């Protein structure tokens, strides 16, 4: 089965590479990525690194606690972190500065994977969430490099797909891979698709170990003081096309009841900043842009956050969070940042990217699901009109996160024997 997989990858590769090159022509964020995805990354500072893979922004953020704990216990240990998306790479650079080598994951082609492994020479590999790459796993097995799938999950839908390709995934998972599953159900699904039963443990979800730096919280609160401490502020975080219109309609309803309310509007992708600016101008909404360096005046209804890497700070400056990517069928973005900060949360119904987390917060009473712009406006008015109730709702989210922490320590406990063995 694996030779057929490799053949298919080679057949698809020219189209993928051409598409990547095309994107790089028009989007500076993609320039240089293709070369790295072909395996031509910078050599690690020295052999024996721990390589951690985090596919995008949410996983990169989740990796912060793991990286910090490894650096605390092993100050001289070189760490390499890979991601797939430009936004993930940007977030990684913001979080880790010079202490971690950041690059892109290679394509699952034998040559690309081989070049990458030759250049970073890892002693141990940790892949967060669940990314199953047969060529990569095969080469790690050949080179006797230990691999741990951390905070790993498999949906019921994925199990059915993997079972149809049973021989490939049993071969892929049979190289002595360790799995730290998020839940007992995930652990059982990994066993069902071929993972060695004795090498699967339940460690929990590393995302719950999120820690927002105190300086980020302080900076958000300082901004809030500049706008007026008594002014109601809500944030629409990581919006997609169609959600800005819904947020502005809800905001109009809110301001009809609470005229001084400020909306922090944070589009997910920087390439859409111009379109959102144009929408605000078309609607005649009084607004100011973060990139201008100007502070919102009392008459400004919207503060457009057209910069990168500041979402946590602006969550810290808000009273209520609407977490976007959920009124449209994107799957929802991270609910954990606003929960850690004690914000009452609103989300659309499309939360399948982290359905278990959304369900947990909803069950705890920290999250309300809204299905329209009208319902969004109604819930905002409800909480803005009763700040004490809103704060109590936000506190429930904090408590739910605290009850689920500990995955970082459990993962490090799985990694440490691999470091000793590899050494």
C-alpha cells in the first residue's frame, strides 16, 4: 500500500508545487515557503534537537507550554518547530523569538523528508494533534528516531476513512510510535486503526494548558483605559467573509440600546483587511484602524484590528467575546483565549474544528451558541445590560479550563524517556 501512496504523492506533487508558487507571486507571506517544504531548511544549530510540529495558529499556541517546559528542564536542548501555514509561522516567531528554530513542514515526498531530517537531525519528534504522514513516519522508523503523537485525536469519521486504508495506516503506526491521546475514546480509535495498544496513553488536550503572558493582559487593560474604562467593549475575533456584516448588524442593535459600545473587529486573514475597511466606509460606520496608531474616540463605533499577532491582547481589553469562523461553515476558532481571560463567550453553530471544547464550554454555561446576527445582537445586549451576570458567566469558562489542565506535564513525562534513550 505504501508504494502506491508514494506514487500518488509524486503524481499530485507538481500541481501542489505549482499552486504554491502561484500563491507566492501574489502573497508575500508565501515567499520562501516552497523551498522549505521541499526540505531545504536551515541546518539546526547542532544535532539532537527535539522537533515539534504544530500545523497552524491554534496548535502553535498550544505548543507554547510544551516548549517552555522543555526549555526549563533542558536549557541547552535545541528545539525545532514546524508549521504549515504562514499565520502559524508568524505566531511562532512572535511567541518563541530566537529560542526556537521555526520552519515549514516538508511535503510527504521521500526526497523532501530525507533532506529535512538530514538538516535538522532530531533525536525525538513530537507531532501535536493528529497529522499522519506515511513517508515521514516510515523514514523516522528507518532512522530509529522516536515519534510521539501528542494531544492526539481521531474523529469517528476519520476512523472510517482510515479503516478503508487499513494496511497503509497499520504500517504507518507500527514503527514504535507513542500516542498521547486527548480522551479515552481517542485512544480506542487509535488502537482500532492499528496503533500498538501498549503504546497509547491518555494525556488530555494540551490546549487547556494555555497561559497568556501577564504583559499581554496588562497591555490589553492599558488600552482599555485609553478608550474609557466604563465604555462597554466586545470583540469579534478572527472573522471571515460574511461575519463582518453580521457583527456590524448586531453592533447597530447594541448601540441602539448602549450608544457608547465599542466593537473590536478582528479579521482572520490580513489579505481581507482592505475589504473590511471598504465595508466600514460603505456603511458609513465611524471607525479607526489599529495600523493608524490612533486611539478610538468616544464617537468611534468600531476599532478595526488590521495588524497581526495581537488577538490575545485585544481579548484582554474586551468584556465579551464572539469567536468567529462559526457563523459561516469554517469550523470555529479557539475559544480558549477568551475563556482563560474570563470572558463570556458567543459562537455560531459551526464549531466542528474543536467540537469537544465547544461542547464542554456550552455545558459549563460559559458559551452561548447564536445562529443569526439578530441572536448575536440579543445576547450581547443581554450581557452588556447586566455586567455582573456576564462576569459570572466568564468565570465559569476559567473554572472549566483549570479543571482540564495538566496535559503538558503528562506529555513531558512521555518525552523524557525518549530523550534519555536517544542520548
